[in-house]
């Protein structure tokens, strides 16, 4: 798989990824705008704006008109907001490429931000917040990140608070867009059955005149943790959901890929350490997994599980025991080999979808500033050695940056916190 990177005169980065065997195409625009760029007065606005993008433009003034256009070509469209980016995409038959580019450019340049629609959508956002509150498996990540980053943009919920959402105005949206939605802070990736030359002409036609604005900067993460930390969210639930993790590194660090492999060894598949010990051997959980996450300047490796409240302490104890074994470099060469094959296999399967391809290239462009083709990423995974995996296990699985977050119906977390030690 190959790509071509072009930059328009206004700074917009255009990445075309021809996939000749595909009849579909994904057009994805990613903006370097997310919740870490917010402040206390507008927390949640990045995600709120993502919703408003589908509520009408000057050229297509209603949500029904926008959705009707996409439904009328059998396409799918959506958007997503994270800490460091927001993306918008349309996926459809490649014969409808121009409409996709036209519509996305219209949404990003000509939003109506109608006051009545804003007020209506506030109710939708608040119900989404309520939904996450009632979904502990999803909410656990928010509790854990607040434990890591505290009262900072990186520690706030991406969806914001109900109080702030109710206060956001049309002017707030306009100011936020002006501060981040500039073409030189955006990339557009078109992946699928495309003609490269025609595609570039269409992007220039619809995005070429988008004006540039000065871009605000995000706060840098300052990490000062010196001892294990614990957070409990008391809530009546049928399952206890908990996560145990450590601080790691940002996207550009050399330990990134060894940490990915370590996460796969620990909880990346049905034969992984934690899955076998917690689910298969003891029947303590339905889901148990480990993931390594990297932001631009910080990261974490975390294992999560959902368990019976009566056996929650046992599950925490078993997970900590496995962390200690791995910390002591008790990782075999065969485990590392299997973990790398697991990662490569899932990565290749994802690339059979033009949307996943578009997300891969856009996230690298916006967050990393450099792009690796899939074959280069596979080589980086292959290059990870068992020694490197053992070294990062010993380096990062340490008491000083150890954290545990739990959601469950407990008044105190003492019975769990006492096991929080490496």
C-alpha cells in the first residue's frame, strides 16, 4: 500500500491512498482539536461541535438534508472526538467521491450553528453523558484518566460536564472553531478506489480557499507521581469494573512498540497472561484486556476487567500477581513471538476497510508529523526483541507510577488498595 502526500497553499495536508481493488472510498478529515485544548469554561465543546457539524450548513440548512444526501447514496457518516483530535468521515461508493468532499468541506467551513439547534442538541449531549455514567465499562476510562491527570484538560471528561454543556453559546462555538479549525491544522485522507489526480483536483476545488487562522496550543502534561494512586467511583452495579495501569511514554518514544508488544503479552488475546489466569483458569471475568495508549507527550499501559463484586478483591489480587511476574522479566521468547504475530494479524485485518486505512494515515499525519506505510509498521513490530519487552516491563511496571481505578458499590476501597504494590 502506497500513499501520496500533497500540501495545499493554505497548509491543508492531503493524503491519497489508492486501493485499486476497492469499490468504496472513505473521505476523512482530521483536525488537531480535542478536549486537551479546552478550558474549564468550555470543557466538552470539542465533542459538542462534532455533533453540530451534522445539524446544518449555509448551503444545506437542516440535519435532514445532510443525512438525506448520505442515505440517498447508501453511505455512512460519523465523527469522533478524542483528547488530541476530532475526525469527520463519509464512506460510500467511489462514484460519489465529489459529493463526499463537497459535503465535508461545507460542514467544516459553513456551519450554521443555529441557536435553536444548539439548545436542542444540549439535551442530546446530556443524555450521552448519562449513558456513559450508566455504562461502567466505558466510564472506567474517564475515572482512570482523571486519576492520572487530575484537574487538567487531560483529566477532564471528553463529553464535558452537564453544567458547562448547558452554558455553551453560539459565540463559544465560533471562537473555538476560529482557534483550531484552520487548514494548516487539518489533514484530509481519501482512501479506496480513487483516481489520484482527479481526487486532488476535487480537494483543491472545495478546500483550497479555506482561510488560515492562528492556532492555540495545548497545555503540556506535567507528571509528578511518586507513589501508587487509587480512585473509587461508588456506584450500584451488577459488575465491578477495575483498571490497573502505569504511566508510560508519548508517541515518539523509542519504547512505544516494545510497550505495545508487552500489552499484547499481558492481555492482548485469549491466550494472553491475564485472559488465561483471570478468565480461563478462575472464571473471574468475562472481559479482561491490556492496552498501551500513547498521546503526543504521555502514555499509559492499563489492564481492565469486569468481575463479580463478591470476587473483585480476588481478581485484583490475581492481576497484581501477574504484574509482578512480568515485572520480574518472566516473559518467554515464545510469548513475545506470539504477541507480535497477534498484533500484526489484527493490524492487517483492519486494513481491509478503507475507513481504517484513512484513520491510520490521518492520525499519523496530525499527531506524529510523519507517516509510516503499513509495511513499515509491520517491520517495527517485527524488530521488537524479547529483551526489549523484558526491559520495558522492568522499567515501567513500578510502584512510583502505579494506578488503580474502580467502579462499584463500595463505601471504601481499602480491600483493593492494599494489593496495589509492585
